[in-house]
């Protein structure tokens, strides 16, 4: 029983502490499928959709 509680507490801690890099901040539905804002590379925003990848220069790195 203690081992199970330790495992559960450990998993909760790891999930809370690990950055959520794998989760996209923004997702839109389009006629081409879901468009996902994946990341920034310098000043370029990187989006993906079922047909490929979109690079938009100047969109990334803009302070909110």
C-alpha cells in the first residue's frame, strides 16, 4: 500500500514539474484539418497541419 502511494505521489510530482513542451498552446480547426502552433525558432513561428509544416517569419517572439 505504501509503495502504491509513493508511486502515485511521484507521478503527480513529475507531471507537475515537467514543462509542458509537448502540449501546443494554440490549435485551430481548418478546412485542411487541425492547425497547431508548435514552437518558435527565432522570430519564426512554426505551425503544423495534416498536410505539412508552415513557417511564418516575424510572428514569433512577440512579447504579450
